């Protein structure tokens, strides 16, 4: 098997123990798919004929995480017994073979029925490539992904779809999406992640039921979208969201982008949607979620501000409108306050790079002080490469950042309120302007000492006794 990871070793231990006690047990679902594709699975799931009660009894450290659905987490044994209560390093999810009853809430089966039949179990899984079982005890541990095939139990045609690169629902697609509407987004996510096609009948069912995605909680939709944005191939994921009709349901603000023309002299690539897709194309696997959402939403203010002015197409106020729309989206999707702030600040400042070569030193340094400035820089680079390709401003900013020591960007202030009071100024609202003026001059390099800064304050705001 590809890389013998601690997770795999733990899953094999669990399997061996279950088998030794006379139960059926296999690796199941996403990990089998990933092993066959030669990818490293993120986690290993075991499917077994043993009921949750039995699994809970058989292993010393267990957590009944989804006991209702027959899922038990089996943790590895701590080497030191005094760490018994410490969180497990490696845990294997063990799910009892089951068939799911009716789904009346569009998300969870009303009841599950345990079964001894692995072929019944795979029928409840979503897509054929996610419905494969693997008996790893039948093969030598160091075998490659091709050689795993004889150990695969394929009850649903998953191997053929894996070879053909197809996402196909198990059973009747319409029924399967009606049961659980999150599967609509999962179909898109897996198709994008593996560069697979969605099989035509499954695709038609996604299109037909796309409006039903609204019954899935905003948090779950957000998590799926964030995965699509940060797993690599975000462009393909968003093309599929668009062509299935899901985009208009989950992000109507973004679904307005196609067909919104841009001035060709600045955007030779085409309309706002093409431009946005070209940004998404540059998002690397594992990239920061806030950067990814910032890239998706940076021009979300363009469709509502489009205007064919006499000279050229204009988007007056698109940044402000974009910030407001992005705020609505972050609120709707229940982003954390920190993530919301970062996404909004990315949208708000994305046009400022063009001004950087002409900025006063104090303005530039304040710009550099933005939290996670590397994300601003990365967004600007993607924005340029998705349009005219001119990286002059990006290079200018990188060069200035490299030249400026941290204390030049964020020097210790020469003055605080305390020095102003000591100099005889009464505390009041004017302090803010005074301190800002002193800091500006410090950042410009026109004052370097407290005495010089106070002289500047006297010259600009009048001597202390006049105000007193
Ligand atoms: P990932 O690599 O993203 O974790 P995965 O296939 O492992 O992909 P999980 O969400 O971890 O996906 O689920 C594990 C397995 O459980 C899936 O492979 C699939 O067999 C089954 N499964 C998960 N979610 C659903 C669902 N909504 N409907 C039906 N089966 C599901
Ligand atoms: Mg998984």
C-alpha cells in the first residue's frame, strides 16, 4: 500500500482485531478510492458487521461519536497509561454495516438498520467511487495502487467509474439527492477534485434538484464551498457550480458575474466571471480560506455597478458595493468575526496597489501594516495575472517591503497622549489629529525625536498655552 502511515497502521490493527473475533471488516469509502487513485487518504474508515455495542466493548478507548448511525471512533492506546484522558493521536472511524431508512429532513435518515451484508451497506453511500470496500489483509502491505484491485469488493461498479473518471450516484440519482441535498455539492466537489466528469444522468439530477440545496444549513454549504476553494481546482468546481445551477442558489451575487463585460484595455481576458475564474485557477491546494474567499469576492461589486459610460465601461463604487455584498455573504454563511474581517479588508483594499508607486511614505507604511499583508499581496498578484499580466506594482511593493525594516513600518511612536499632556495640552478630541500628524511626520522621516515632533505639533496646532 502507498505510504504506511500511522493512520493506516491503526486502521489495520482495528481490522485485524475485528476479524480475529469472527466479524467481517473492510476499509471503506473515501480511503479505498484514494488508495486506488494513488493518493494519500486523509483518514481511514472501517466498515464492519460488528454492531456498535460490540465495537465499544472490544476496544479499550472508544468514543461513540455517531452511535445513532452506528459509528464508533476507536482510538489508539496511549503508550503511557497516565495519558489515558489525553486526546487520541490516531483514531479510526468504525461504522457498522447498515442500510438507511427514509430521510424526511433531507439530511439524516430517520432510522438506520444494521445488517450483516456489506453489499447492502454500500448502497447507502453517495457515489460509486465512494462505495468500494477493500480487504487489505488479502494483500501484502507494500503493494502499489494497481495491485490493490484483487482485494477490492465492488458491488456498485465503482472500479469502472474510477477508471472512466465518472461521478455517478449509487442507485437512482434523483432519489439519492432528494434524500440528502448536501450530496449535490459533494458531486461537484469530487468531480473538481479528481478532474472527473459528472455522469450525464447524475448531472441532470443535480441540475433538476439544485434549488433544493437551500434546505441545507448555511454552515454546511460554506464548509463545502471552502473545501472546493482550497483543495485545488477551484476554477473547475465553480464552473460546475455554475453549469449545474447550484451557484445561483448558494451565491446569487457571484452568479451575476457571467456576461458582465469589462473594458478590454484593462481586461483583455473577458468578462467579470472569466476574470474571477482565472483568479480561482491560481489558488493552490491548502491555500488560506480567507484568501480564497477574497479572490472569489474581490469583484462581487462589479455586476451591480456596471455602467457603459461614453468613454468606456465603468464600475464606479464597485469596491464599496463589493464590501457590502461580501459582508452579507459572510454573515449569511456564519463566518467567524476574524475571517469576515479579513475577507472584507481584502475586498476593500484590492484596488490600492495601483496607487502604491505614488503613495506618500506614511500612507504606504500604513498600508503595509494591514493584518496578513501577504494575503493582500497574493490577491493582487492573482488579480494582475488574471487580467493584463503587468506585475509592476506587485514588484514595487515587494521591493519596498524587502527594503523596509519592521521598525520603519511600525516604529515606536515619538509621542503619546502622555507627552502632549506634559507639554501642556489639555486632553481632548484634538489629540487624535495631533498624534496622527506626529506619526505621519515620523513615517515620512521629517521628524526623528520627541522634541522635533513637539515642535511640529506647536507649529501646526498652536502652542499649548493658547489651547489651555
Ligand atoms: P474526503 O476525502 O473529502 O474526506 P470522503 O469520501 O472520505 O472524502 P467523507 O465525508 O469523509 O468523504 O465520508 C466518508 C464516506 O462516507 C464517503 O466516501 C461515502 O462512502 C460516505 N458518505 C459521506 N457522506 C455521505 C453522504 N452525504 N451520503 C452518502 N454517503 C456519504
Ligand atoms: Mg473522508
